[in-house]
């Protein structure tokens, strides 16, 4: 006979632990409910969400499928299952599920997830990406509370301020990630401060996290993590910026609402936007001939500005070891390696890498990313390669 447990108390303990970021404690609290046979659909959903937060994606898939045995039509379970599959690289399956949920429920969260991952789906072309992102923006305009329009902003011209300098505003939630933002600092620090003033609008970081920023006399840093989109839009307008440069794009979905209206005479997407944004408040996207090919232009809502070489401005500001001879010269094994995020290792990538490994005698592949810290995630990926 299965032992009865105090489910309500354990649920409260688990929820409190989750809210405070104690993921292991949350799982330990909910586990007796799952083991007792008294778990409801919401218990399986909660457990799956905790496991996804802990990057235990393969285990989350198992747990969420248990919940779907109780209620096969539970939309949140289906959504989280698609999320877990996406995180492990099954982007086509996740895309199809997000699209179904979005269309059936007019669900903004499903639309935003679909619009975020669609450029990485091997079966989606540029036309599909544009269609999806337009549909997401339409849903966003309908459902979200957004900054109000301001039609009085003029076309940017040099010398719009008494200082005669052009005022640039960079928007990012990642200024604190030094390695990730090296291409950005290469550009920002290269601005001629006689001609430009730079203002940073920074989410999720503190002033002491700007070691890479070579701050000019007139430059300013605004810590904006506590501001909602309306407050941030008003701040940016109050600063009378000539050009706003967005560095987030779909990596920070909650901030996309900023670009449903005009924030400055010219708004530019750079560095972190893959394919079109479809947002009416973004005028330009900066790229090069490799990342935005001529034949792709028809599927962009933005005007395209191509730089002559690379669109990035990578600068190595740290000491790096000397390049040495490859290890394969000393032994018979040739090692391929990838440090890419797991969600980028799609079925098409698995097929290509598997064929390469089969063609190259005595070869191996080293994968390293955060998802690979989990034993069950590693087993999942090994099984995918075995197929």
C-alpha cells in the first residue's frame, strides 16, 4: 500500500525553495509526492519546470511526459516539453509544437518562443522567419502594455545637441558578460569622443561590472534593470538620443516591446539579431555580405547596412597563449571540438557531424557546454549520435 504524504505542505516547501533559487531543495521536496502516486498534473509540470531551470533537460522530458499521461491536452505541459526539446537541440520538433500552441491559443508566450527560435530551425526559410516574427509582433501589439508613440522625433543630423556631438544609446542586458561582449566593446571603445557621446542602458548588471568600458568624459551609464518598458522608453526619449543601437534582439524577449514605437530618430539592430526583427521601431540592421546575403534582403523589415568586411569588431584585450602545433601531429587521433550551446546542435548538425566522424579515420568529437554537465543530457546526446 502506498504511503500517504502531506502533499500540500511539501508543495509549499517546494515552491518556496524554487522561488529562492534552491532548485535541488525544490526537487527533494516534490519527489515524495511523485513517488507516492498522489501527484497531480501540476506536480509534474512544476517538477519539469524546476528541472529545465536546473538544465536537466533530458530528465525534464521524462517528467513532463508523465504529466501528459494524466492530461494529454495540457497546454503548459506541452509548452515546457517543447522548451526542453529545444534546449537539447531538437529545434524542428520544438518549433512545430510552439507554432501549434501559438495558433490554437493566441498565446503570447508561445509566439515569443517560436519567434525566438525560428531562425535556428533547419526547415524554416527566410520567408517563414519573417511570417512568424510578423505574427508575433502583431500579437505583441495586441496583448502587451507598450510604450506610447512619439511622432515628433526628427531625422537625425550631426550637431543636434549644443555640444555638436552625436549622442548614441546602446541597449543591452549583457554588458556584464565580458567574453560575450568583446565585439561590442571593440566598437564602443573605438568611438571618437570628439564626435560622439555614448550612453549605455544596461539591464542585469551593476556599475562595477563595466571594467571593459573606456568611458569618455561625457559618456553615461544607466542601470535599467528595475525599469519596465514604459519607464525605459521615457528615459531614452528624455536623453534626446540621435541613434539607439539595440544589442539584445530576441535574446531578451521582454525588451522587444521597446521597439514597437519610435525611441530616437534612428534605431539600429546590431550584433545579436539573426534574421529580421519585424519590429516597426527598428529602422536598420547592420551586417555584412556573409551574414545577410543579397538574395535574402526581401525578407527583412529593416533597411540593411553592410560593412565591407565583418560586421563585428572583435578585440582581444587579454593575454592569450601562443598557437602551438595541433595534437594530431603527435598521435593518430584527430579531435574535433565544439563549445557551442546545446540548442544549436540540431538534428541537421548531428547528421553532418556524424558523417564527418565516419569519414575521418581515428577521429573523435569533444563537446563542452552547460547542458553537458548533466549525465542524463550527455546520455541523450550520445544516443542521438548512435542513431
